[in-house]
């Protein structure tokens, strides 16, 4: 007996919820972005196709929008902060306000009423020079480097005054001197932007190179060789004997350019007039 073919019924669309028709108190609805089925506002999943819905938009797309907005917000915020900081930065060669004394200079005295005797004449100040900020910073670091070398010089002299040279102490001091001179040589190149520092730059380059050469020659000896380490310490003391003149040239250049250097020597007091 022949079987009758089975007739499939076409899928009927899901009926709208009955409360959509003429029921204003049922709340608002949104349309599913995938199947078009009405979904009550507040639900997070479509009952027909299972799509997650967030504020009327498919959840993956809504999350994409939110992520993109957050990234753009951070980018715009960062650029705005950088622009504001750049606008608020004070230029290095800004003219000081009137009435405010320069660093390291005393304000001019104001004449007092009824004061007897002539008023003191104002002291002529050095002309202001526009110094490159990197060159000024390099000069300060060079001055600090030479101050450290001066301390190591005192240590070597102390070791040489002993009856028996401590090769370990001399070796450690020579290594510290070499490292300090290496750092000084690395910042000397920034003085190129300051034309008046050309002579000092050449002197410092040769000075630091000589220090490193003497230290390397001394450290090549064995620690048991006291004679060799004593000789290396004496050679280093002889090289570092040029420090006072070198530091004087640095302070002179700093004064001419209006750059305050660390460890500046105090001015020598003038002798009191004899009565």
C-alpha cells in the first residue's frame, strides 16, 4: 500500500503578545534587531531567537559602541591634558617679574627718609645671556662631578699617607673615580649648544679621558702588587691636581651665564679698613 507523502506545514510567525493590542499599561516594547519580534523593554534576551538586547541594540554591537567610545574618550582626554600642560609650561628664558630679585642676587636697597650720608651706588650686574637649558644643566652636572672627584682625591691622599698601602681601598677608589669621570664625559657633549663653553668643553673632555686612562692602567695590576697600586694612586693624585683650576673655570662660566652651580666657593671677605 502506497504511503501518502507527508505535508509539512509552513512555519507560522509567532503571534504578538496579546497585551500589545490596546493595552497601554503593559509598558513599552523594542524590536529585536535579529528577528523583528517585539520584546518588552527591560528584558535582556529575545524569547524568539535568543539574541541578547541592550537598550534596543544587539548586545555585541552595543558593547562595541561602548568600547569605541571609551577609547576615543581616553585619547581625546590625554591629548587635552598634554596640550594644557604644554601651554602652562614656563619658557626657560622668561623675563623675571619686576621687583623680584634674581637667584643669588640681593635686592637693591631702597633709600630711607632722613638717612644721613650719600646713598650707596648700585653694584653692576653681569649681562644676562640666553643659555640653552641642556647646556646649563650639563654645566651643573659637570660641577657636581668635579666635586665628587675632589672627595676621591682626598681619599687617595689619605691612603698614601699610610705606612702600608691598602690595595683593596685604592682599587675601589680608582673604580669610583673612573665611573665618575665616565659620567662627566657623557654630559660634556651637551655644552656644544653654549658657544662660550667651547674652551671649557675641550678641557673637560681631555681631563676626563686622562683620568679614565690612569684608572684603567692602575686597575690592570694584581691586588697583591702594593707597589703598582701605590704608583697608580700617585699618578691619579697628580692628574686630579688640576681640579681647582678646572672648577674655577666652571664657576666663572656659570657666573657669566647666570647659571648657579652647586658647591660654589664663598666670596673672600674684604679686609677691614685700618683705623
